[in-house]
């Protein structure tokens, strides 16, 4: 069955080509002289072709010739983009005397492309492809954009239906204290909720252990990666887990582990765990061989140490520990199935109840029979139904589901649950399909980092241009992912420290299997992995390649297309010959940051010849400098240099399209003083992350800025930066060194889009009044404020996360008044040593659901008013004095309820560490 994805991908490519031509025509620095008419004619022809794509999309499923026609249009659009970009680069990097030659070559290439387009246009009559004004598509896009702007609940706990008994049993198993190392397990079929169950219990009990780690194993496991991941989480030479490690700490640990042999990793982990009570989760372990390859690294440890498996194979658990019985989550009953479907398909009312017409329930229960009690299938079906708000919409889904299952069964492709997953993909809007399929390029059980994913989408041209003022392509990508998570096709796997923002996603392996199947049919991407290693020659037709195995040999692959994307997850070496291949010349996205590959300078010089690159990911590749020929990459949108210590060359100042510079780098001071950074002055750069500050007063349009190691003088210069006057900043992180003090913070009051602010350093009294009302997340560290900050902070209308740490407040009393902090959801108070009394009035913090109190050594008791904060679900108490903790416990050692327990008895989860 052909998918309508091809025409939508081609439409995106054609639009990009038209835009590239428009940029050339508007470039006053390049005189087109005699070829301007040819270029305009080419642009008009492409726009005409775009108008035929809508009708072609409707006819391609029944006519293979139309599918071929669509592919031809895409190839020509690619040619146009490549030719124009190559011309711009050659003209801008060569002497004027050669300009006539380049213009002549451009005209010849345009003539060749025009001939192809003429042939394609003649085919429209032969294949009966009609002309469309595009208004319908535009209207549909606007409607879909409005759909994307809807907000959906992200209630991960809602997936937990009928698991109460399993949760209790797993808690008992993990908290049981025995002299031997026990291996607990959660076993069952895919989609049953094993990981959901394990994660719920893990988060509840982990603070009872000296150290803990969670790693994903999967079918394609690599023992040293599992061991390294565990060591990175528990730390090397640490006494406990550290959630926030500095760049230097992480880099040093990675370098240490990278240099060790496999047997050294085993010994190191064994020594780290020997004297600790530890908990390690091995999620999605398929074969006992995976455990056998690493089990020698797990000593008995202190009494009560545990390893937890999640597995589809009960034998794996039984063989690993015959004394433990696997916990098997049950399939859902019909009533439980309906309850889960309700949670996923309907928005709750303000009273937290569901208002459902009886006809919805009848239709829902009929469709649930196809789910067979499997939670994953029900969640996906709920995500699909969530996009329909009428009974007619539900009837349509029911009809499509029945027809889809019958068609798939006739082709012997899917049955039951698999058919529901397949239908959920078919139901996606056209522009979400390539975004969804791209997720399949990531290895099984691998976390998918949000920022990198969005940048790859944008480099590929999958993200539509923003339609609202002040909106960026990243905002549109965020909306796309919001739709995918709303439909339950993708899971949120990691949030930032506030618990609000998303850092990474994950795809369920059953969903990924379906994704790979769809991608294979459409030749969307190719994955190089272990099972292909024995083939002598492989012919590649796809334009996207993901490398999942370190022994990949490029010489054995015959790539017959011009690649647009190459993402390396595992690779031992990157041959220079590969970069010189004609198939890579047109590359738009090159991501090496997942590979742990060490990039030599000679390789970087070859990469700098890939002039069409939009995205270049070099994170943690061991580079120390970039070649000056980086200036060749004039189409570069994102340059990711994080986790490297790299000096930027002068050539980077010519990257006029660069909008995301992600780095921990030092500057070539001479470069700053003599030229300045032109891209910053033009206002195109939107994100920059630094560790050392020199002269960045020319920054004009930054959206995200992180600078550490600032002096007070640096901070004053930075706050005079034009960026603060334009109000473009959305996220700001500033850390002072030593005992320096921030200057007056009045420039922040002009930052009307600023949502995240982290200030680390002394703040002058009275300066909190300049914080903009747009703030959603605020972190203040070592601020040394002596007046109670709460009367000012509680008036910030949009604040959802507040973290006061390391003597940010030096006073002894703190008060939260009624109606203060109307939207605050998470509050962290850490190491406020002078705080003795904290008062909360009734009505304060009406949305608070998580509270962390840590190392408040002089705080005598929890506030009385906390009992009125009925929304509070989690209270985390760490490193507090014993008397404070005993007052909060339900049962003290003597069996008597703590004096302050009545203030917190309504809270679902209370943990002490």
C-alpha cells in the first residue's frame, strides 16, 4: 500500500528550492547580470510544479507512474537547490575574474534543469494530473496549525491502571534486605507496561539506596556501553548519585572510561559497588547472554543490594536468579481498558471528571475488543481518538480500523494490536509523517535528545516556516512533537531539573518496529547494523543513512543517491574517502555526536568541503580546533561543539546563517578584537553557550544565552548588549566567578519573552523587581539576598518552577502570602542556612505539586499552611536534621505519629534521604 508521504516530502523540497532561489535574487552582493531572467523562470516553473503535487498526491496510490512523477519532481528540486547553493559559494569564495565563468556554468545547469522540468510538465497531461491553486492545502495547513496549538495533558501516571498489586509486590521485593545479591524481575509481553511499572517503583525507592542507575539493554547490546552508562550514573569515587555534574566532571569521567579496556570497566564497577547498597535496573533485557557478559561487575555489595530486570523472556529472569519469582503485570479487564481509554481520549473538566456521552462509551468499548487488554494498544487508540471530538469522528475511526485490519490481514502483515499501531501512523497529518519516521533512525531503546532531533528535522526541511510573528522553527518543531506525544506515538523519557521542560524522548520498541516497516516500504532511510556486516556489497537507494554498528565499512556500500542525512551512533573510524564520495557532496545533516568517535583535524578539513550542510554535530568528538575553512559552510544553521574544548577560528565569522552555536569553548582573543563576530552583529544567531566571556557586546538577537566564569565587569558589559534591548531573549544563564556581584538588573525588565533565568552570584538588594513577568523558571544561587524575596517572586504570574539554593537568601524568616505564586508547580529550597521560620498563608501556591527541602539546617518545622496546599503530590526531604524529619513521619521509631504529620498527610509521596 503506497503512502501519501512521498508527495509531501517532495513538496517540502520544492518549497525549499523556491526559497533558495528567492534568496539568490535578493542577494545584492551577487550580481546575476544576464542570468537573472533564467533564474526567475526556474523559480516560476517550480512554483507551477508545486501546484500539481496536491492532485498527484490523491492519485499516486492507484498509479505507480504518478509516484515516479512525484519522485522526479523531488530530484529536480534537489538539483536546483544544489546548483544555486554551489553557485553562491563559488562566487563568494573566488576572485572576480572567475565570476563570468561561474555565471556561464550556472546558465548551462539551469538549461539542463529546465529541459527536465519541461519533460515532467508534459507528463502531467499524460498522467491526467490536474492543476491546483494550493488554497485548499493552505487552508488545511492553517487548520492543522491551530490543532497543534491545543494543549494536552501529559499525565504519565495515567498509564498505571490495574498495577497497584504489581507495584506493591515490586516494592516489597526491592526493599527486602537479604545477605545475597538479589535479582528481581518484571516479565511479560511487549506493551504490557513493564517499564512503566519498574520506573514508578524505581523513582519511589531509589533514595533508600547508596547509589542507583537505570540503563537500557535492548537486543543490540554492547557490554562496555552498559557498564560505562552505569558508572556515569553512580559516579566514580562518589559516595552518592549526583544529578547535576559540571561539564568538567562529566568530561573527565567520560575520558577515563573511554580509555579503559572492557575487563577494567568490570573491575572498576565492582570496586565502586562493593561497599554500597545499590540498585541497578537493566531495562528490556532479551537474552541471558547479555547478563552473563556483565554479571561479574556486580558484587554482593551491602545487604539489600538489588538488580532489577524488565524482560519479555521469563527464562532470562529465572536463570539469572532461581530464588526470585518474576512479577508479571496482568492484561487489563474490559473495565480497566475503558478507564485507560477514557484517560487518553478525553480532556478532564475543571472538576477533574470526565463528561462523556453514552454513545462514545459504546463505540469505545467496541474498538477496545481489538486491543485485547494490552495497555500500549489502548494508549495508542486513545491518542488517535483524542483528535476527534464528535461521535461521527469516533465512528470514522472505528470504520477505518476495521477496514485497515482486514486489509492488513489479507496481506498477512499485521494482526490486532499491530494494526492499531499502523492505523495511528496513517492517521497522522502529512507534515508529521516524515518527522515521525525520522525517529526510527535512532537505535532501539536509545533516548532521543529533543534539541538535536529538532535541529535535524529543520536541516531536512521537515518543519514548516513559522506563521506567527516572534515564532521560530524550533517553536513549530515543539508543536509537532507535542502532537506526536499527544497521540501517544512517542514517550517523554527525560525532563529537565524543573520537571516541566522535556530533554529527551523515547519510542516503544513495538512502535519502532512499525516505524521501521513503514520507512522500509518508502525507502525513507537505511540503517547499517550488525546483521548487514557479513554482506560483501550493499546497494543503498535511500537519501538518509543511520549507522548503528562500529564495524561499518563504507567501501562495501554502493550509495546510488545523493544523501541528505548521515547520523552515526556507533562507528570506529570515519574514512576520509567516504567524505569525498559524490553521494555525500549534497549532505544537509551530519551528526557524529552520538558516536564517541575521535575526529582528526584532517577529517574536519574534509567536512568543511560539504558546502550544503545545515546541521553539523561534533559533540564530544575530542576536537580542539576547527579549520578556518569552516567558512565554506555558509548554509550552516546549527554547529554543535558541546563537550569539546575548542578554539573558534576567524572563518566562523562568515557563517551568516548560523543560528545555533552550541559549545563550551575559549575564544581566540585576537579574532575578537580585530573583527568581531559578524553573525552576532547581524542578529541571526539565536543560541550560544559559552564557558568564557570576552567581548560579545555586538550580540543583537540572541534567544538563548549561557555564559559562565563571568566577572562583575563582564556582566555589566553583557547587560548592555543590544539583545537585552531587542527583548529577544528566551533563556539566560549567567554565573559569576569568585565573590563578584551582578550589576543593576534593570535590562532584564525589557526581556518580555524571557521564560528561563538562572543567576549564580550576588544580587544587589532591590533588584528582583526587574524580573520580567514572563518568567516560567527561575533559579537563584548564592544570591546573598537579605530581604525576604517571596513578596516579589510570588507576584510573577507565570512562574512554575522556583529554585533557591546555596544561601541565595540569608534571612531568618520567609513568608508566602495568600494568592501568591498562582501557577507555581515546583519549589526547591536548598542550603538556606539562616532560615529558621517559614510561613505559608491559606490560598498560597494553589498549583504546587512538588516540594524539595534540602539542608535547611536551622528550619525547625514544616509550615502550618502546607496542609492547605492540597495539590501537593510529592515532598522530598533531604539532609535535614533528625528532629525535623521525625516530626513529619507517619510513625516514628516509637510507633507514635510525628507532631507535624497532620500537615503533610494529604501528600501522596513523602521521601527522606
